[in-house]
C-alpha cells in the first residue's frame, strides 16, 4: 500500500527517533532549507506537512497543496501557519498547545527567560565582552540584585508558572496577571495596571493574538516602574518595538531582554532597529529565538508532534478527509 507523502520543512537531522516515527508511516520528503520556493515545489504532492517555524505557510502555498489533509507543528504558537486558509480547505492543524502532560516536562523556554532576567540585571553580555578584552571593569558594570524585588508575570499558564517558581527561588515577591481566573501558589493575582506599577521585572508569557498585538505600547511602557526590566520570550509583535527603543534610550526602561523580534526572519536582519541598537548599548539583550531550542526539548516536542500526525492518519476516515476539521 502506498504511504501518504509528508513534506517535512522542520530540521530533524539531529532527531533520528522523530525521523524514524515519520518514515514508518509516511513517504518522507525533506524540504530544507524551508524557503517558500522549496515548499512551492514540494507541496503539490503533499498529503501532510511537518512545519518549520521560520517559514510561514501562507494561503498561496496551501493553494498549491490540493491533497493536504493535516499539518503538524512541534510548537504551541501557530502564527507561522495561516489557520483561516487551512480551515477553509478542511486541513487539520495539530499543535502542542493542549498537550499539557508533555509541555509540563519542557522547561527550556522558561529557563531561557530566566537567563535573560539575569543577563539584564547583572549586565552579563557587557561583562563578558569586557573581560574577554582584558578589561576587569568591576565597578563600571555594577548591576542589580534580584532578591526582595518584585517580579511580574503576564500570562500565568505553563511557562508563567515555571518562571514564578524561579522568581520565588530568588526570594522575589511575585505578581501574576492573567485574563483567566488563574491562581498560582505564592503568586499575588493582580490587575494589569497594578503589575505595571509595582514590578521591577515584567516577563511576558502569552500567545500572540489580534487583541494583544502591540500590547506593550508607548502608553503601557510609560506606566511601568521607572528602570524596570522587560523580558519577552513569547512573540516580538506583542511589544511596540519602536516604543521599547524610545523607553530604553530615555532610561525609563532599564533593560529589554528578548528571545523574539517582530520580523525575525527578514533578509536584512542586521538592520532590524533593535539589533542595530543592541550593537552599541548593553541594556538590550537579544537571543535568536532559542528558547525552545535544546536537544531535550526538541526531542520531546518534535517526537510528540510526529506521533500526533501518525495517529491522525491512522484514525482518519478517508470518506470524510475533505471536510473541515476542528483545530486541535
């Protein structure tokens, strides 16, 4: 029996177990690098797609895949997929957002968020740069102690919960804000305005939506505590980056630590305003979206997404393959 064709845009070269899972159920065709041009060539024969986060699967690309039945993505965020276009075509989207048992074991992004907190508070990139140049600039690189300061979490889901544990371990008072009625042990639940006014460090742990795009606007940043640190491991578009630059330059924002930027896959990345600013200023610490990029976390996430895709095809009724399916 002929296997369905799977176009794999994700890099699984370092994940032999994931590859084995996929090859057992599909005719696996790897499209790397996952450029729109490469996908345009591969998708016409695709029955399934294993997504890469760096390439948006657009309506135009999906139009080239008339046989497509399901998309799997080893991520909780889905902004790299055109969900409306997939729904119109009856294509199932299988993500990890609701896979709580799995996600509770994946702490990599929370760990990276805390690394950014420490990097900003103790000016670690600047200290490392000075020391490797032979400059023992102790007093010039004075930082801030975290203990007994206030840590604010926007989004008290899985990652917010883990980061709250780290903050308490550092003897910080922890505030949490979530639109849902979420209550975490040892975390004071407060409104958004209260969090902005009281927190010395604010860490963002929410999914990007139409409603929260640009949430951290010029006005919102202006209501933050002077000298506060902002941490973003969610999505770049949740903050108004031009406003962040203004707040950094004025000193109102003490530092910005981010693993994400808006337009992070653009060709002229070195000209991105935040990256250009960070070249000459040590109060902006940027990492290249490596929050979930560890050997352990990728093995778990990619392997689970692969199993979800195999299970979907195993249980799929061919007679209803073209009807719209609910996003998972």
